């Protein structure tokens, strides 16, 4: 091999075969630039790239936001298979009939659930800009409902439905026995999460289930990453934090949930899974 030729080792080959990992590496250019002056970042109140990248969730969507929305939604879709694999191995959805995935992006998680559990009527709920781009990319199996709170009753097997809305500001649609929040709660501050959990509790029927899947703080074999990586990431995002199973358990109890379970996963770095019953 000549000196100016490069070859891929085992780790490089893994990256090339996994668009989720590769896109995650590329996405981190924002975090690395935010970490260029770590002291300023840790002191807080500095404008960060990650915060502006994420700002499409906070305000009216501009053209720049639209681009960030599409890029971010693609990143989420590309990294979703490893999350869905963890959730499906840890939890059985055999008793679920109608499921709503809050902040479900392009529907990648619900498609993975539907591939295993065909009987489930699955609906994604996300911000209008995200749903619009999901519709563009999946025109064949998407039914769009811009008016928050209305799902299509003519749901076909394996056809994910989409509802556009803001889960903080708009009423949540009811009639779902299972609501999932996958990589959602850690993105938001405690006041917002407290309000959302209460809202979810109220929209579920008696015996309804809330499923939470995300990396959690202080989980065995992900302690250091939880403490260092996620705290830096959320600091740069200017909102959110990784929460421990114990903290989430307390917040779920305060929202009114009774039976709270933790379902261990093999890769807590990717996600841990908790369920709570109304
Ligand atoms: C970290 S991504 C997770 C996406 C998906 N659940 C997954 O794991 O692949 C967060 C998602 O929440 C959505 N989101 C953020 N704020 C929202 C809000 N107020 N109402 C509805 N969706 C929201 C974002 O648009 C994004 O799709």
C-alpha cells in the first residue's frame, strides 16, 4: 500500500454501514464548536450553535429552520433503528391496540413497532414542519391531519398516521391506550416535562400506558457517558438534562401514574425503557 492510501479498519467499516452513527458523528460538529471555549459554555449564557439548531421547536418556522428540521429529522430517523431494537427487546406491545408516539418525527419508531406488532394502530404526533417533511418523504403511507386532536379512523394495518401539533401548547388527542415518548423528555426542562407528564396522564384512559425510552442518568454501564457527554450536550442545547430512573419515577408518581416499571436494555447508552400505568 502506498503511503498516501488510506484503508478502513473494523471501526471505520462499522461507521460506513450505519448511516445513523455516521450522521451522529457529522451532527457533532455543532457540539465541538460549542466546546471550543469550554469555560464559557460551563459558565452558561453564551449563544451556542446547538441551541440555534434546535430553535425550530421554539418559534415560528423560518426557511433556515425548515432546513434544520429536515436534517435533524433525518438524523433521528437514521439513528432510530438502534433505539427501536432496544425498546422492542425490552418491552412487549402485545396488549397495545392504539398507540400515539409524541415527538415521533418521521415515524421510524412506530414503523419498527408495527413491523413486529401488525395489529397496532399507530399515530405519530410532531410539530407541523416535521410532519410536513415526513409527508413529503413518505407520501404513500401517510395521512396528514393538521388539526391537532384528529386522527383518521380509517387507519390501515401498518400505515402510520400523522398528527401535526405542539405537545406543550395544543390539546393531546385522546383514544390511545399507549403513548410513547422516545428521546423526548431529556430534551426539555423540568417544568415543561412535569406539565407534559400530567397532560399525558389526563389524555390516557384508565389502565393506559406511558412508555419512556431515552438514555437515562446513572444507569449501569452508561454512568460516565451520562455524566459527561449528555450533560455537555444539553448544556450546549441550553435546555434539557438526562434524568435518572429514580427522578423519572418520582415525576411520574407526581403526575398521577401508579404502576411504574423499569425494563432493562442491553445498551443503556442508547436508551433505557420505563413504563407507567394510569
Ligand atoms: C430528539 S427528537 C426524537 C424523535 C423520535 N422520537 C426519535 O427518537 O427518533 C425530538 C422530537 O420531538 C419533536 N418535538 C420537539 N418539541 C415538540 C413539541 N413542542 N411538540 C411536538 N413535537 C416536538 C421534534 O420535532 C423531534 O421530532
